[in-house]
């Protein structure tokens, strides 16, 4: 391994030394020296004192991972503008957080919850629900960490032209991560992520403009898109060309691999993919981020202005420039060979092969090749862009390593098999859990592409299955314990069977039947069971074996909602009927008008494009603008981002209370109950 490290180009090597040195120093001074000699909550959730500006930058860095920086432009290169709809996750990701983060913060502050398992246990009075949350957290975090580690190994491999193997790259990043995550706790990680969030944003923006520079300017780039479509029509077929600039509504196929030449990024695929992306801020990991924040007003700033507006503006433009710029700069062998539309700057790195047919790279190699290409300008620029890509990868991995360690320590040990564990041992158990989970993730990352794809596909699809449980806790007492639990289990099973069911049992479908993402199938069955069972229990209580929702259970849930409505007065439950309706239908209306028109009106005829831009791209930009307007409306007039009224905290850490008090029955203490 050390021999391979010595092959890293000198500018990149010293950039890594400076960057990782910063990570370790920041984790030590802002993390270890801060939580030392304090309660475990200081290590797990930064003592509920994370400054708002730190949360804004750290949460942004956590949301947008290596897929955003490296894989997304490559997907657009291969699939065209329909794949650019994935950029709408700059709105979809914070949208779920807007509905749930503030109210989780309120519950955590009031009752002293440190993990989401403790919150769900107190609300539903169910140890089984807490264990289900642990399962979801593990199935979400392990593959997500593994994907980031694999991306780091691939980045080192591609940038060094194979001098550093993928496995060595994985181990290098893993060692650094383990040290600073274990040492810093969530607070140390958050302060490191502040810089990584900036690097991520700057890197994506800079690469887009570098591509524009090499192509010959924005006007030449738009002309180049036309040339690509005309060439694809003549060299391949009209269907092959149209997939880059048009989109179907749905394809009734049993497996996404059977999708027609027009591609699997159909309207229904985009819709369900964005639902899957909501799993990031509805995952157990982000519940811990909510508990850690000092200022709830930071949620709205991150969700509206930083994620939806700033990151959204970058993602709706730069990945498209990078993806189509790859065709124009030599990654497309046919276009390079038979057309004079672009420049052959990438062919030398591909041995004159097509990037999609390259044995070691594929579409994900596009961004690393762009970074290598900048060495012709300035070697320091290549080093900076490498660090930007690494920051996107590292920030996400570190966050999930820390939060899963906290969940294991608290929900498996402190609240489960070792209730008498001391405060020091809680932190030690979290550290050991971080190490073990990371080792498992390393094993997954180096075990081969099939296993990584097998587990990686589960991450966000599993995370989004927490939505009904969060709706129950934050908004709707109608949903019962049994309904939510059975729905969650059904959702997890549906995700598994529509992701790789054919590999497990003989089913007549493959991955994503009907070009519907597995998260879409999962949430459908999740809601079906959750609503059905809850309806039966609410209308016919105590009449079905194994399913009973007593008056005591209903009254207990109502206490939580009474507290939330009293101290969050400007919310959809307390505003006018018009705003209530707007709050719950606005996301559906936004997605409908952003996606559906392009199923019918997008055009593959360059001569019909207004302003020389593909119709679908113009509509996507308009859709992003509508999305930002929606987020502003939800955040302020509706009240999702307004600050709650001040209230008294019952305890800082619920584990300090007696077992019988951990249901937080006194959550409505001091409220006017008339």
C-alpha cells in the first residue's frame, strides 16, 4: 500500500496532507476537547448546542455525496437530460426535512431524546419499534458508507491512471475517517463538514465552467448539444438521439434493463426516484442532526436558501454542462471519430476508446478525467478539484459513521441489553461500533461491484420507509403503533423484492418493474398497510386479534401533538384551511407540472428549440424555479421554518429518567388543557 501511495502525484499528495491534517486538527479541537468530561449526549448530539451556521453547511455537505459530484454528470452523459431531473433532489431532499426536522427538534429538546429510536419508543410505547429503527439505520448507513468508500477508491484510481488501486484508495480514506470520526464526535464532524460543504459547492461549479472553457464558450456548448442530437440520429437511430432530450411517462417492463432505447428515466421513474431521495433527511441519521442543533431557524435557511436555491441553481446547470461536455471533449468515441463537433481532449486518457465501453471507468470516470485534464492548465488546480471531490465523498461517510455509532450504543446497549452501562462506556461502545461498522462497509466496498450494488440500492429506499412513522409522530395521531410497524416491515420487504427479488426467490420481475424505483414500491405498500390497519384500529378498537389501540394509547399520542401544536402555533395544523391544503398538495402539484408536460411536449428537433436550448432543459429550469417558490411558501407563510415558542425542557437526556418515565407521559406538562 505504501508503495502505491508514493505514486500519487506530488501536488495531490501535499494537498491531501494539508486537507486531512485540517480534518484531524478540527476534529480534535472542536470535538474531542469539547465533549471530554461531559455527558454522552455531548459526544452523540454535540450537547444540543451545534450553532445554526454549522448545521447549515454540515447538513448540506451530508446531503450531497459523491454521487452528486462524480456519478450524476456521468449518468447525464449516458442517459441525457431526463437524468437531469435527478437534480430536483436539491428540493426533494430538504422537502422531507422541512416537514419533520423542526418538530423532531422540539420533541428531542422537550423530552431529552438522543436517538430516533428513543423518540419512537416513547411515542408508540413499543420496544419493537425501536429495534426496527436500528435495523433501518444499519441498512441505510452501512451501504451508504460503503458507496462513499468505493467512490474514493475509484477517484484515486482514475486520477492516478491506475497507479493507486481502488482497494488502496478505500483503505487510505477509511483510516483517516476512523481517526477523526471517533475522536471528534458529532460536533467535530460538523465543524469539519463546514469546509467540506463549501468545497463540494465550489468544485461542482468550477468543473462546469472549466468544461465551458474547453468547449469554447456557452454559445458553442449549446450548438454542440444540437450537433450531438443530429449526429446520434444519423449515426445510430432517431430513438437513440431522442432519449437525450425527450422522456416517456412509463414503460411497462418487468425490469429496468428491458427499457427501450429511449431509456429508463421515465416520468414515473423520476417521480419515485425523488421520493427515494426524501429518505436522506427522513433517515434516522438526520433525526440525530435535528436533535443536535441549537437553533431551529437554521433548518429553514438550509432547506430553502442553501439547498433549494444555491445548490439547486448549480445542480440544474453544471451537471448538464459536464455530462454533455463529455461528448464534446472526446469521451464519445463515435462523435470523436466521425464528427468535427468537439475536441479530443479526453481520448488520450481512454486509449481512444469510448468511455462507456472502457473496462475500468465507465460513465463514472467522466469527472475524474475532467480533473486530470486540468493538469494541462495548472497542477494545483487539479489538486484542488481532487480535494473538492474527496470532500463530497468524505462528508457523507463521516456523518453516517458517527450517527450509526450513537444509535448502536444507545438503542442496542443503553436502552436494550445493558441498561446499567455507565456514561464513559456509552462513548466507548459508540467508538467500537463506528470501527466495526466501517470495517463491514470496507468489506462491502472491496467485495465487488455486485455486492455493493446489492446493498447500495437499499440505502435511500430503506430510509424513505421512515416517512409514515415520522408523519405519525410529528403530525397525525391517527396512525397507530401496529399500523406503522406493519407498514414499515411491508415497505422494507417491497423494496427488497423490487430491487433484487429475482436473486432471492423466483419472482416474475427484476429491478424496478414498470421503471418505478424500489422506493416507490416500498412506500406504496408501506402506506397501504399503515393506513388500513390504523383505520381498522381507530374505527373498531379491540375487535381484531393482535391489533388493539386502546384509549390510553390514543390519549398518550395526543399529548405529543398537543405539545407540538401549542408551541408551534404557526404551522399547517394551526393556520387557515387554505394554507393547510396548500401545505400537503403543493409538492404533488410541483412534481406534476415539472415532469408531466415534458412527457408530451419535449422535442428532439433542434430547429424547434427556443433560444437554442433543448425544451426539456428550459422546462427543468422553470421547474426548479417553481420548486424554490414552493419551498419559500412552505417555509414562511405556511410556517414550517418559523421558530416555535419557547418551552421548558423536561430533561437533557431521557436515559437519566426512570424507565417508567421514558414514555414521556408528562410531555404536556404545563399546557393549557381547556
